[in-house]
């Protein structure tokens, strides 16, 4: 039986180039042959010229050359810096809220959530952020037909990613607690529940019902750079009222180099006409009531906010 044909759903040229250049990964150009007829049509001249490597060749070279530095065991002690795995992923468009932080994305931003269970039985969640333009083959409308919850922690999350895990600015720290565990939990909460507008139980396990979700698929291979590796303090968090994130042990926050899909039948589109609207859709007027009760403040909003 033939093997499935793979496809890169997400590819960040900028991050791939950074990893290649910063780590001395040599990408050997392939040789493309050109066949030319000799004078008068007699004889054959076979010449070779360099060609650019395909994304698959680049990805395989990176994994081979940096295999000692790319973690595939999510039980490994941290902080992890580069990770590789496979998982069901859900891609959404990150929603800004409130005042702009000092450091912003400056573009429409994809938010990718992946979840895995380690051999030791630990739940590890990945919250990855990158340019929405890096989704290959998808044109996401700027407006969603429904609206839903956006976190008031969004400015701190945005700045954390924009600074690649460096300390937040003084202005942002003055507005949000200096607590990386709390910010990691908020980030995971946004990745798993952003856009809900009805009873959370009605949205659970149904990303197609949440506003701002884009696609979901089985990623047969992903590599990501990690900005923050957060292991939650045992006993500190009671997440029983948050079933989407209950049981999480470790949260990895970063950015994907690529997401590859080998089984096209797993790809589900959620945006545009594929959005499933629950029957108790609220009025399209902005609500003054929170859609859910998160850890800390929150807000609901309708439609897409402005993007940096």
C-alpha cells in the first residue's frame, strides 16, 4: 500500500532560516541536471546547476544535524529549547484585547495548540504562536461570523511571545502579576477556549463551534522553538472547573518552525461557512458579561479586534 503524501500546513521561513544560521547547519544544494543538444542536434551536453532544497529536504537536514539538541521526550528535564513531536493540533487566530502592550506581534497571528501524553503519563500542552500568513493554502477572512471570549491576559501573552520569553516590560508588569505559572495557565486557557460564547460544556471538544478557530489536523511532524518551559507546581492549581486544561503538568510556549500533515483526511476547516454556530448564539451586540470564569479577569467581544 503506498504511503500517504505529506504536506507542510505551516512553514516559517524566518524561524527556519534563524535556526539554520544560528547553529551552523549547512544546507547542501541539490544538483539539477540540464540536457542540451549539441550543434546541429548531434551529441548531448549534460550540465549540472545548483537548485534550492525543498522544505522537506531542509526539515530533514535540520532534524539530522541538530538531533542531539531537539527534544522528542517531553519528560526530559527543562528548559527545553527545540522540540519535535506529533499530535492533533488546532489552529486559531489569536485575539488581542484592551490596550496594546509595549511589544506587539505587528501582524495577524496564528495560535496553535497541541497536546501529548508522555511515557510517564504526564500531560504536556504546547501553545505556539506565529504569523497567520505562514499557513500554506489558507486565506482566513478578517471577520468571523460569530464572536466570543477574548482574554484580558492577551496583552501579557502577546508581549511574552513578542519578546521570545524575555522579561516583560515594566509597563506590562505593572498591569499583570509577575507570575510565569499564572501566565502559562492563562495562555493555555486562551489556546483551548478562546472564542466560546455559550455554555463551555457545549464547546468542549468542538473547536468548530468556537469563534476564531481556523483548522485542525493530525500533525505527523512538528518542530518548534520554545520560549518558556513551565512545569506547574503540584497542588497549586485546582483546574477541575476547567476541563479543557485539567490535568496539565507542563506547558511549553513558543513558535513553530513547521507543521507537517501526512493524512489529509484528518484536516478539518472551521472558518467561514464551516463554522458551526450553536443554537444559543448570543446577540451580536458586545456583551458586558464574561463568557466564562477564568483565572483572573476576562472579557467577551464580537468579531475580530485590530491587529498590530
